[in-house]
C-alpha cells in the first residue's frame, strides 16, 4: 500500500514517485494550495495539493486532522525560503497527485500535534490517541529497541529464554498477591507471580545453566508514583558462576545497552559496600551525581550538653551526622523551613543548621540557633573535620540511625537538585556486602529474600545473624535501584539455618517452599542471578517523568484501566463456576 | 568456576588442563579406576580418576549419581578400543586430578540417565529433575532458539515489541476467562487475556504500524491433550498492508525458522480455499502429507433407492462423499469395524465400504454389503469417477455435511497414519476465503472473531451473511493449525453491521467493546495481523508428543501444578481484602 514511510523522505528521493500512508497531522490552505502534514510512525512530511489535480484537490480540501490517507505524488525540493531545518524531511515536500481517504476521523478529544497540557485521565481514557503523540510513541519505540538489545546480549552469552508460569503459587516476596480462583479445584487459588524467583532457581537445579526471561511480575500494592500492578523484569540466573562473574556479565549488558542506545560509555562500575553507602550517603542507592556527603560527628557530640544531639550520639542505635552544602549559606530562613518540613516526611523532628559566614572569625563568623548549646572548641573541631569554607551551610541529623539516614539521604538529593549541583548525567555503581538480616520488632527479617546466600557458614550465621553479610548486589543508577540479585543458597543445611533465624518452622517451610527444599536435596548447583526493572531502565534512558509514560497501556494509581474500564463487573454465573461469591456490602460496612 | 562445558571437549583439547562443573550422570569402577560421566548443559564427558591422586580418588569413590562436582584435569585421547562413536566427546576423556564435591544428592525418585518409563505425575512432581533428561532439556533449548529466531526476524522487519496488559478486561474470544478480583475496586474483576487482540488493534489505531509480542494467553477450559491453561502466542499486527503482504511476511518468518532450525526449505506455501479444503479433505486444516481425498458422489446417490444415501444426497445440508484408499482392500472385517467405531466419535452412524477385488469383472469383482442397494450402472459410474484399481477400498460418508466432513476428514488422517501413507515430512499450506459466519441454532456466529473484515460491503454483508467470505487466513502444517489471522474491520459502519448480524445490540456492543468503537471513530488505519501458537510450533518442530514436553513448568489436565502444588488454599484475610468469600460446600451440593 505504500512505497516509503513519510519520515524517511530526503533530498535523494527528489523526482521519485512515492506512495505514502498516514494521518493528517495538520492541514493548511495557503495561496490557493492545500498543505497537508502527513504523519506515520517514522515522522512527518509535507504534501502539497494544487488545483491542477481537481478531483484530488477537492478531496484534500475535505480532509481534517487525523484522517487516514493514502497519497501518491512526486518528491520535489522545497524552495529555499520554505526549507524547514527543524523537520527531518524539511528540505523536500511531496507534490500530491492522487489522494484516497482511507478513513475519516472525528475531532479528537485533545490536540495531538502540540504539547497541549491535557489531564492524564483523558490521556489514559483515549490512550490510542495519546500514543500517537511523538514523545510517547518514541518512548515505546525505544523500549522495543532496549528489549531487543538486552535479548541479543543474553542470547549471545548463552542464556536460554525460558518462560515460567503466570498461574502459580504465592511467592515469598512479601507483597500482596493477585489471586486467581481455580474453577477445577474448588476453594483454591492461583497467585500471579511477584517474580519468577523460585522457578528460576529450579531451572538451575534442572541444569539449564543460564536462564533469562523478560518477565511480567505482579504486586497488589497501593501504588506510588513509580509503581504499576504489573511490571516487567529482566530476570536472569546462572549456575557455576561466582558473584564477580555474575556482576561482570550483567554490568557488560548494561554497558552495552547505554553504548548502543545513548552512545554513552558507562565505564567500569564502581563498587561500594552497603555500610559505606549508608555512612557517606545515608542510602543504599546513593545518587553519585551529587557531590554531597554525610559526615559522622557523633564522637564530638557525645559530651555536648544538648539533649537533641547527645541523646542519639550516646545511643548505639542512634546517629549524629552532618551534611555540608557548599554555597548553601545563601539559603533563606524560609527555604530552610521548607527543608525542615521535607525531612519531617522521613521522621526527622527538626533540622539543625550552621551557616559559615566568615570562618576566619572563628565561632563568631558562624550563624546558627544551636551554637549556644555547644562549646566553641567542639564547634571548631567539627568545622575542621567538615573542611568548611565561607558560604557553606551545614545541616544536622540526630536521631535513630535509620531516621538520620533517610532524612539526610533524601535531603542530600533534594539539595543537589534544587541547587543544580548535579555533576554528570550518569552515575552508576554496585552496592555490595549487604547485611543478611535486619531486626524488625525483635525478630530477624531478610534484607533481600530468604534464598540469599551469606558469606559465612551456617554455624557462624546462627551464632550472630546481625553481623552476617550476604552475597547480594544491587545496581544503582542516579539514585534509582535498577536491579539487584544475589548468590543463592544451594545447600539444605544453610537454607534451614536461614529459615530458623527467620522464625519459619519446619512445617511452614515445608508448606511454603517444600518443592525448593526438595530440589536442594537432589544436586542443586551453586547458582545466583539478578533481576532488573525494565520499566525503570526505560524510564531513566528516555527521561520519562512517570513509569506510565513507558508502558503502552498503564493503569492508574487506583489500579484501573480507564480505556477498557477494567476491572469490570462479571456475571454471577461466572462467580458460581469459580466457587466464590461477593461479600455483601453490609458486611463490609459492618 | 570452569574453563569449558563438558559437552564441548574434542580431540583438539587434548593435553589441555580443564576445569569442569556438572552432575554425575554415571559412576563406574573398573580395573581399579573410577569412571565418572560428568554432565552439564552441553553434554557428557568421561572423567577418570586413578589411585595416584589419592585424596581425590577417595572423593570420587564417594560420589553418587547426581552429585554436583567441580573437576580439574587434563584432556587425553581414549585408547582406540575405548573410543565411543555414539558420544560427541567419545574420542577423548579427562584424567581427573582434583575433585571438589559442590553438592551431594539423594537418590532421585526416578532414573534420569535412561529412558525409563516413569508416570507423568512423578515427572511433573519432580519437574526440576525431569528437565535434566536430555530429551526434555533439548526441547526447551530449541524453544529458546526458535523464539530468538522469530524475534530477530520480526525486529529486522520493523516490528516493535510492545507489551500489552495481563490484568485486563474480558476479551471476546468466547472461551471462559480466568478472573482476578480487584482489591481496590470492590466487587469488580480483571480478566487474564485470551489474546491481545483488542490491544493490538488499538496499537494500530495509535500508529505503531507494526507490532509483535510473544504473548501469554489464558483460557479456563477443560483441557484436552494439547491444551494448557496458559499458552504462548507469537502475536503480530500491521497497518497499511493487505492480506497478501501480511501472508508473505509471516510466511517468510516460518520459512526462515524451518531453514535455520531444521535446515528444511518449505518453499512457497500453497493456498487453498476453505471450500476446497472441506470438499477434498473434509477439514479446514488438511494434512497434505497424506495422499487421500474425498470425492463427492451425492449426484449419483440422489436417485438410489437406499435411504442411508439418498436422504443426505437430497438434503441441501447433507453430503455424500467417498474416500478411496489404495491398497485398502486388504483391511480385515475387524479392522473395518474399528474404523466404524472411530468415525462414530464424530457422529457418523455407520461406515459403508466397497472393496475392489477385480475391477475387470465389473460389479462382480466388487465386495460390499451395500452393493445390493445400488443399481450396477451407478456403482460402475462411481468406480470410474473414483478411478479405482484392484486392491482399493472405498469408504463412504452420508450425513449432515458437517458430520461427513468431520468423520471422513478424521478417517482420512487415521488411515494415512495406520497404512504408512505419509509421503513427506512437512506439508504446510494457507487456508483462505473462510466464510464470515456460520449458522448455529438459527443465529450467526463469527467463524473467526467479530473484528474480521469481509470481502464485501456492509450492505452486501447484511443482505446475505451466509454467503460472505472473510479476509481471514490460517497457516496449517501437517494437519495442525499453526496460527491464523485476518484483515480487521477498520470502519465503524462495517463493525456495526457485523455486530447487528451477530445479534449484538448497540448497548451490549458499547458495554463490551465501547473503547474499540471509539477508536474506530478517530482515524483507524486499515490493518490486519496474525497469531501463531508457539507451543504448537515447538511441539511440531521437536517432534514432541505432548505440549507439556515443550513447556518448562506445565500444568496437568486438571489445571494444577504438581510441583508447587498450585492452586493452593489462601488465608481468609486475603479473601476479605478482595471482597470475596468462598461458596459453602452445602450450596455447591445443593
């Protein structure tokens, strides 16, 4: 039906007869001629109809925005004054000879040809129109390309693409499962997978050696801005590879991706321990584009007669840290109040600060409501440790360690963005040496998942769970966790030790993971793997503001599809077949 | 952890030091030395430990089947008498120097190294062991390769890989949906897609131009041998291409696949109309490997005074057809009785036959219980039409057309197989020119789906729905439908005409497909597409007997996973959150 895509026509096509198909992006009358901007997947070209081709001119006169046309014509150079350097096809135009209207269009509910600001609800309701906008369409095109590059890399590295089930058993990720009632097994339910974790481990037990899958995963959670009920992982697992080898092969994949798509060389990715990341950046996914760091000052604050500081400083679970912001002394009282509110989101009860106006004057040259609570020599020791200069501001966090880290970690990123301190476009790193467990309400919880291998023996692990490190690794880019993984436990005794520490009794373990424990008995190889969030990678690489912009048919924050009106009401006959019924409204209200 | 895969070692590696990882496939003592067959994904190699390496020899002595080992050693030639030509690595062996036991194994519940016949239940329960068997593992490896070839073909032809939702609204395929209760929208349900049909059409409306996806699809049906609750489609859709172009590009894909994987040139695929396929083979997916055809004889039977034949012959909805089987006169009475039972499955009330013993003798040379009911000249006219020869048998079908087609169509295939008449390995073809509708219980039903475009105008369609042909096309291979598709309706008036014929009122249409009807209003391009069943393609190409053999973790015929024990019981708290409850057992029994 066509000889060329609209967007591909260039000077070298001049004098060629072409057949094009596409949508009317814009239609103008000018000097007795009709100009149609014809749009297809590859771009836009200008088509001109003059009254010489009477029948077709008259048709061209009738077309409106978003009509679908087939146009035959001849490519010709534009006159010098009408060349449009902002258009890829701007040096040429097509002199239309024949025009067929393949379909008409009503006036769309919102403009597509400009960056008109439309409410997201309308955009999602008419997603099939929203996707015609170049900025969204480009993102989906790039997503397809990213997927293809990733697959080719994994294919050529011997990974097998293996599908794992969608209708499966509840997985142990800990989020809420989507459930699917079984018709043939009354009263029982499938769960949609939160990840293919157990299946990929079983594929290693099965000797598949290297597995990957671009896998749909599901979590029924209350959605934050960057979450969707269904999301996509690049999921991989290998046998007989140690942590360094797995990190190297996946690092190679990400490097290749950035090279091919963005022509960016990420270089060798630095590695940082979890402990160092928390200490210096208050986060296990530090944004290294921002040249700000936390500095511990609790040793200095232990003696100070100021409860806000000396309390946390003397608490083994507390932390007192300072964040120096060069040039920050210019922040107004009002701006500081805003940042105080901001750290409040993370549980900080206040935000102490010191401005360095003129260091040469000693404490006199500093400005802060808290100076009066601290001896001058402590203050000056701190200034020395922080290597301050005139014009700096120092913010303080003093609280439970987790509160200080979260609050100052977030403040660091916010200040970096607000004060335009971002130094480079891409700052990837590996975070390693995670703790195996964290203590929550007096019990131990896995920091990753219960199949992550520790660096020590089962005996050492049980002797001191809090000290144990895991063979886990996260890949962080610009403060976003792109993905993570670990070496898995491949021996029964270790897996049982972990279950004991987590308080999962033999019965529960057998009930939940019996098949995995079975599998460990029959020659499970050493193995490990990783999963990347594809949506997030695409989001970062396309500069999208929302994950919804890189998904063809996303759901809203209440997990609904405005276009198809899903979820929907179903017939009671269907529920009967599934052996379920709706709860009565009264019960819910009661 | 290793330098080579076991199965890759050859003569050129002789004298190299290698490190291997894998499973003990077999362990033998022989003449004071220990032979270990070490297996990994790529194959098996023989490793020899002799008592010189005392510590490692002793370890080798302890290993059992399915232990996981790391072995260091030197590749050496086997002596001439011990070369094993049946093994890819059979010219060499590895003289083991170091052995590390990476994991032990209990005795597996079934033998893995032989083709021991194990019940499928046990195999599915221990799928992680079953997958270690080479014949199953090979199929999954080939599946991965097939997927990769298909993707590369589609990528290089400008198709974009776009994911469509799994949590969606009921699709109109007509089978039973799997439902997912919504937590945030009480009383409402998502459906898992039976296919991405509507989404891919909307992607065309969105201007994506060429879409593909290797898509999971779901149908909650009572399972036949070759069905699974979740299955995989190669799903594609294009804009601005006519039927011939779409068939050409997908035919190219299948041809490329067979060329690359099996080194088979399928050549140009023949095309056959639905009408011809039904007439000659009684099936719209004829197995052309079998050189048997149906021949209509109803004109001859209209006058015959034999009710079994002249009834259907005079019924416009009846058919009388003959199936000539060369060499079939040797079939015994007992065998014929079996075939009579066989056609009974398809509703045939009997199976008349004539054996041609000695044609030169005329009717005297024929043998059949039905000859007495037919005039000799009619019989001989029929013999002439069928061009019979001595030794042939002719079977007859006389009934409603659909019964005759199904019964003789199936009999044709069965006889072809039983009598070893299969002429070639691969017989692909396109079936085209399907009817738009079939009449069921006095109403019209779409033969494909309600979005399939007819070859005529809306007016002609409504004037005579029964005569209308569609722009649908199925690709058939060896009697199996690999996939099919159609040009879709892209204009509102046509879509509404089809809905009217199907008895779908405006309200129901709006309720079910409102968003599609909306989309047709805003410049929907001419488009069409196709979906192939990936599982079936892999099954045919690997010669698998069951679809379960080409799926890593399949479900049983009652839609259960014996390994993970899914579906499972869930906590009542979860159901409460989902606003549903189980039906009481009494209610079900009541």
